[in-house]
C-alpha cells in the first residue's frame, strides 16, 4: 500500500479488514499507467468509425460506399446489407426488443449507425466517413413523448410485425388502485404536480469502445471492452453472432468510468466483432464524445403526473402516472419481471396507506436507453418524484418539510417493512439519520438566516430529501436479465505461501474493488489486504456474474466474497484440527488463526494451514488438498440503504443564477467496508446530482436534432460548481447480508436532485409564489419561474 | 476523438513572412495562434482551411506596455493568462481581469490570445465587448503596411472582421485617460461557458461628471453590441443608480438577442439590462477610487 | 512531416501528418499513454500536459506546434523511483476513482504548486476548473493538492515496489 516512509501519514495504521485503507489500484493510475481501451495496441490492428444519421427519422434511399472504398487506407465499409448476410443487421436488446446494428430501411434517431468503416488509422477512418454518400428521405419525427401515442403520430417501429403504434412496453402497474382511491377520498390535503425528470447522460470521461480480435485459425474471439456486465455480453454475442460461448473471452482492463453507460450492447461493438470476423485482424472501434452523448444509453426521461395526499398531518397516499420515453429502440436494462425497473419504490420512506403506480413506455425518434447514470433501475426517478411531492405537500400544508417527513416515516419497530407496492425494506432508523443531517446543517440556524435574508430581498433556499432505495439485485427467483439470474460468483484461492487471490465477475470502473474486496477477505480470514489480489472483469478467469451497476457490487459480489471466505475458513478449521490433533469443535477463531479453546498458545495461522494443505501431510478424512473455495451467491433480498440530504442554495434575485452553497449528506448504507471509499462515492454522486439539477440535459428541437451533443452544451459541473460536501453517517446493518453491508454507489445521485430542486422552490416560494420548477434549473428557467411562468422542458 | 481534415502547416518566422504566406495562399489559409477556436472547429469538420500558418513564434507580437502617455498597447499574440496577470492592465483597465476570470478556463487561457479572440468575432466573445467599451483601436498589417481601425469598424458581422485575407491583426491600442474606471459582468450557465449575456462598461469621470463612456454587450446580437444610445445618456451626467438603471433599460431595448440553448430572448434582454447596470456601477466606483 | 518534440526531457522523433494532434503524438510514443482524451471540444482536460511549464490541452495543439517547446506528461512526475508530492497527495487523500482524469489533474496541480506553493481552496478549485472529473466530486482532489502543498519538500526515499504505491 502507500508507504512513503518518513511522511506522517505513513505511520497511520493499516487495517486488516474493514477501515480506511488507501487504495491498491492507485499505484498505476497516479503514474499514468492504467490500461484503458485506447491504450491497447495489437499487432495488425485496424480502426473502425461509424457513419451516423443526421436525421431523426428518414427512409434510407441509397448508400454509396464506392468513394470511400477508393481511399487507399480504407479496408472495408460495412452496411446493413453486409450484416444481413451474417444475420447481424439486427440484435436483441436487454429488454427483449430488437435494435438495428446498422440502419437498413430507415433511420430512427439522429446519430443512428448507418455504416461502419474499417481503415488503417483513426484519422483516415474519419476521413472515409465523409466519402460515403447516403440519400435520405426525411420523415416527420416523434420528439415529444406525450404525443407519441397520438393517433396521427408517425409509426417508428414499422420493422416490428404487428406494431401499429409507438407503445414500447405495455402498461405496468404496482400497488392498489382501490385502496389508493380510498386514501385520497379520506384525505384532508391533496397536491397534484406534473413532474419531469429530463433526459440526461452518464457521460463517463472515457467513451465506449471495443477491440475485437477474432482468430480465424482457432475460432477464438478475444474482446477488449470497458464493460459493466461482461458475462452477460458474452452470452449475447454467442447468441447474436452464432459463435461458441466458450470461445469468446471478454477482458475488461481499466475502465474510465461507467455509471451505467457501459452496460448496453452497442452497435459499434457488433460492427467491430463482425469486422474482425470478416477481416481476420483486430478491429478497434472507439467513439468520440459526440457519439457518446448522441447515441449511447441515456438516462431518465420520465414524464410523471402525481398526486399525494395527507390526513392529520401525515402522508397517506400516492398516485403516479408515467410516460417513459425509451427512444427508438427499447434497450433499457433491468430485471425481466420489472419492465419499469424499481420505479414502484416511489412509495418512499413513508408509512403510506396506499399507493398506485402506472408506467407506460413509448418509442420516440431519439437514441435508445433510459436506465443508466446511477439510477438503481429507475429509483432516481422514483425518489425524485416522491421527494418533490413531499416538498409540494409541505408547501400546501404550510408545514416544515422535515417535520412532515418525521411524522410520516416508517418507524424502526416496523422493520422489516412491507410497502404498499410490494417491497420489503430490511432495516432502518430514519429519524435518527434525519436528525444527524439537521445537526450537521445547523437547520434551525439556516431557517433563521433565511428569514433575515428574505427581509433584505436575498433569496436563499433550504431543500430536503430523504430517500430509501433498494440495491443489490437480486434473488434468483425474482431477478434475471435476459434469463440470466442476477447472482454473482466468487472464487477464492489461498496459495501455499498464505497469500490469496479472489476472483469476482465484474471490473471496477473506479469503485475501488481491488481494495475493498481484499479488505473483505482480510476481515474474514486475517490475510493482510496487500497479500490479497483481486482479479476481475475477465470472462475466462473470473466467475459468472451479472456485473456491476445498480450498486450491486457490495450487496452481491461482496456477499459472495464474504461467503467464499467463510467457506475457506471452515475448511481451514478442519485442516487445523488435524494439524493440532484435536476436534474441530474444540477450536476457536481469532482473525487469522484457529486456536485450541482454553489453550490459545496452541493454534495454526491461516498461512500455516495453507502450507499444510498443499504439502503431502495427511488431510482430514474426505477432504481434498489445497485451500480454496467457490461460491455463487444468491442474495435473499435487495438491501435498502437510505439517507437524509439537505441542500442550501443562494439565488441571485436579478440574474436567477443558482449556487449550491452547502450540501449535507448523511447516508446509512449499513456496515462500511472502507469509509474513505464510501465517502468518495458520495462526493462523486452529489456532484452528478448538482449537474442534473442545474445544468445537464439532453434536449431536442422539433425535428429531433440533438441540441447537447458535445461538452460545450452538455454541461458537467467543475470544481467551481461543487461546494465542500459535508458528510455524516449512521450505521444500521443489513440483517440479511453476510457483512451487514448495503450498497451505496448510487445513493447520492438518487437523493441529491430533489434536495436541490426543493431548495430552489424553497428560495422562491414566499417571495415569488413558485410552487414547482423542472430540471435543469438553469438561470433562464429559474428566471422564468420567478416571473410566474415556469417553463417545463419541451 | 474527432480529428481535423488533412492540412498543410508552416511556421512563420516573422510578421512579414506570415503576411507574405497569407497573401500567397489566399482564402485557403488561416492563421493559427492559440488555436482554441480554430482547431475545435476543424476537428468537428465545420472548418477546413487547407493551410495553417502558425504565428506562435512571433514573440514580438506578445507584449503589454505603455506606449507613450496616452496609450497602452497590447500585442495581438498576448495570451489570456498574461492579460489576467498583468498589473499594468489591472491598474488602468480592471475590466480585463473581470473578463479574463470568466473567459474559458485557466488551462485554455494559457494558449488563447487576444488577437485570436477578437478575430474569431463570436458575438458571445468577451474581449470584443471589453475593447469596444474601452474605445480601443486595432492595428491591422498587410502587405502594403498598417492601418488602424476602431472597434466599430473592426466588427463587421457575425464571425467577420475588418481583417482581410492576407492581413494580420498585430496590436490592440487602449486609450489611456485620467478618471477612468471599467468593469465586465457576465452570466453563464456554468464556469467556462460562453456568456448568456455580458456587459462591458467604461466610464471617465471628472469633477463628478461622466465625461466619456463606453458600453458594449456580448452574446445579445449578431455581433458585439455597441450601446451608443446608452453612451449618449451617460455623457455629461452625474453617475447615479437611477442613471445606470436607465442605461440598463436602453441595453435591454437596443440589443438583438436570439433564442438558443442558453436562454430565450426575454431573459437575455433582461440580463443585458441587469448586467449593464451592474457593470456601470462598478466602473463608476472604480473611477471614483472606491472599489479595489 | 518529420518532427522532433522534447517530451519529458527526451527528443521524440517521428514522421507524421501535419494535422496530427499533440495528444496523439504523445500517446503514440511507447510508454506514454498516460495522457488521455475524453471530448471533442477542449472541455474535459483529460489531455492536459505541461508546455514550457504551463498546463495546456494537448488535444487542441498540433504536434507540429509543439516542436521547440518542452512537453511534460504525467510519466515525468515520478523521478528516480520517488513520487511527486502531488502523486502521493492524490493517493493519500483518495483523489482518484477511475483514474481517467487523473493525469490531467496531476499536471494541472503540479503547475499550480510550482507557481503558487500555498494556494487557497478557491485558487485550487479555479486552477482545476479546466478539467472535468465525473467520479470524485472534486472535494478530495482539493484535499490532495493541499496535502501536496504541505509536503512539498519532504523527500520520499523508499522506492515504491509493485506492492507499495
């Protein structure tokens, strides 16, 4: 680990097990020695580039590739026609839809893939794009999701048999409509809002790409790819390309950020694979930033209509109706039985009497996607909805937003708690966490300051959000993606020297797996983390798993790592009993060592046991040599982290610019394996929340042209927009997780946008009568709200 | 990443040599200095000059100096970072530091130049408004010698200046007069972004009266908006909040913004007014020695 | 055209097209893929290197323009097996997650401390505002630069092994 011998921090104790441990993976990154996709060069490698549609909706009349093929540096130009002969023109999506790999009949969104060029270098590949002549016949485009189901709306998916409208996914419902109607009938207060969660984009700093290397002599396909779900992709490629699954290897290397952007299978990947199969050399395709923003998996785009009711000061019911804009192909990624993801957790942290949720998904002439950007399968949308509605209710009731929540929270004694929409929350003490946030924020002082400032015409807002989310999908009987159960494996091998290697399915994209998983083994077995190697993200060498997204690394892979470590520990006990000539039940464990109860000087450390296990010395009856184990972990439930967030904003009364002055985040994610890494995840997610709340949006004009296709217009917060985040914690262990841990990576993105928007409304309600505003709260939009004209997107 | 189309490159070793190359190559050639306007456009393939003449070695064009009692001269190749750091400019024209702090980002400011910014002539460009408000002149050199042009003459239209093919902008000349104060106010969606609107104001105050004024706006017209009507109101008046409000009103009325991703027309007009008022307030305070 | 560019104190010669960008020239040099790219419009800062000691965006400079100047990349920070305080600071303070923006942030921080050995938090945030980090939320990057400022002159004698940082 980090040792610079004579500096003060070097004397900091290094935990064996849980605790603040500096990261092992830093060693290569701080030296610029990470190996990201574009850093990989293979002998004979050629470069791909994609020609993309300028139109949102158009018939393809002709494609003329002859000029491009004349360029001496161009090896091939692939179009839909070529792919058809390979059966690859269309591919299945994770949502059981189909998506065009290269457009043949029509283009259905601006940026859609039309042709794939393979050339000797990337500069020439891009030159060649300008030499391909495509004739289009533009068609009217469906851009407004609310109008997608109008009777006269153009039909987008005329490629699908029997598709007569733009419905992407049938109506999905959760909760109880009758009970909800009753709750509303008995309510004394009702609020109603149209709330939009606009389209935004995960935009990891490293764009998506792949090197496909097919060896025609052996039939082996090696794939280098930043990939959050490599095993699932391998299964898809085997199916789509008609290749043998055991001859496909996906190796992830270092990934420059995922955030859900690197979950889908993209046409560029299939083109690279097809190109390599046909050309017999490695083909690298890596997209530029415009391609990333315009064509890869976007996030959100939920148009929601909601009502919330209360009686006697307590929230009692919620009704939500959603139009989900899925773009031109349905490629959302979520467990099969949950086509709207986990949106129905919008019942929130409250002891409701009833809730009723309806979600309808439509096609539009925009890029496909929807589930991404740390959303926990639509929980970002759900929490935004419920926390904005609670804010609206508080305004209507003239109640303090924290007091209203406190009165309505699920109480600690009610856990495990079954919600009105079918979730079983595992553990929680919400009031405690809320109080910690209030204390860190100095809530009473803030309210006083706000009142004083208001007198002087200064606009300050305090916004609250309290979220409960469910992460770590999931139990095999409920959760699968494309028929693959959402379980994850872990393999642990302890070598003769007592050092170990743990293999897990998915490659970290910054979450620190190389450190935290070593810490789990260290905690369970007492092997120091620097002696535990974490191997991940290589389908040939790591176990099957569904990958890392939806904050499942700790709940699922972490559970697997704990269970496999305990299996090894149990085997070690049996071996130790033979070594010490005693019975296994006479041994006790202290971290790293089995010892004889009542005679602690008699014991065997894990390293000694390992050496013994590989020697020729006799093993216990029926036990094989070696010291390793394998596990596939089936989580019994999701885990339910929660948090209390408070945002403080200042708004310039004349220019309407919003500044986040402070952000207080108190998270409860159960037991924390590495608090430093947990805090870091929260900082990052809060910055994303600021981006979403104030400046990030993927928007379109009436013709379907994307207006935010570069980082000049897709604005991501810099260090100047982010305050010094103030974090707190409470720890309420997860009762069913082997380590008592819950996931946390997405919580900050889930909880922060509603806190910020509630703060903006709080700043403007008393003075300007603002009751609602949509994201992003750009200066122009905030100003319009202040004039009494809140302008929703589109 | 997107990449530029094929190009020919030459590096100028003298100003005369650069001009001669530009003359020879005609409309197919562009000068490249900081390159942070030109190269992104070439990478997106919306600009494709076949020849680039690199003038970064012409250090004789990089300077900030007082040129006699009445002029501060700034070489066209002076980088934004140098304009930001310059104590000479900060002392006489604090508007430069205001503007530079909000132009692009600190890393881009190490490359971009004042000449490049002015010649790019993007209506949202801050230094164009600054120079207009300061009543600067620019020196354009061609094969037949130099000519000096006012900012009004310099701004011809969107992305178009008085610099013709075969000519080079070499210097910006800032009139130096006593009693001056200046300020730049900008609103953007995020640090480093182009302005939604920005206002530059310069006032020269003597004996409690505004003897001269310069007001110009960024991002609210097809090119930099020179607020002549506002200046007329200011000249001969005493500085006051009411006066500045009035000029702000003129700014709202006289600018010609169009709606885009940064904002709709009414908001931009509103900002033009607010920022003009604020810039004038600070310019007056500085002229009267009140604000640092 | 034949170019020779001084990178990390060594002349690097190659025959390239005039349009080749400096970031690609650097990345095509063996061992120098630490400089990254992340956008098309000079916004993200993943490509930041030092040119004559000042941070610049190498994606917006032609390689040809860099001839005659000194380019320093992230690979130059560690000298004789000793980490630069900014590198150590990023590690101490957990100022990196995926590591993709890190080289740009390190070079920007190095240049900042060379010019301003004791920057305020505001000055640090301004200095790094030309770079985007999607992972860290910037708080720990600020802390890392402050750590490095406090440990500028401390030597780090232990050569880091693969198991140490």
